[in-house]
C-alpha cells in the first residue's frame, strides 16, 4: 500500500480528508510521512507535538498501521458495520 491507496481506503471508510495529512505534517490531524533518516512516521500532531509516534521501515507498513488505527476508530464509533 502507498499514500494514494491509503487515501482511497480512508475515503471508503468515511475518514474526512482534513483528519489526515498524507505525506506531510499538520496540526490536529494524523500525519504520515517519510523522514530524511529513512523510517516512516505515523502520529497525531497537536500543539507541535508528535503524539502516539510510531516509526516504521517503509511506506507500506506505515500506511497499513494508520489504516488499521482509523478503521478501528470507525468501528468503535459505530460508523462501520459488518456486511
């Protein structure tokens, strides 16, 4: 999975685009991007702080982690149901 595929999947599960910064950083949202040092980072940015920071070795692993987190949050909120 890459950032484009993640964007499509997040749209499919009803995540608003303003909640995720794909490939960049922004306040009050989930951020996912590569770093100059190599690893990919996934975290919630608030007041300039990286909360719940996870570093992963590649784009695919980072995308899968964030998709899992946000899918779970949709399930807990009752916005997704079993088919």
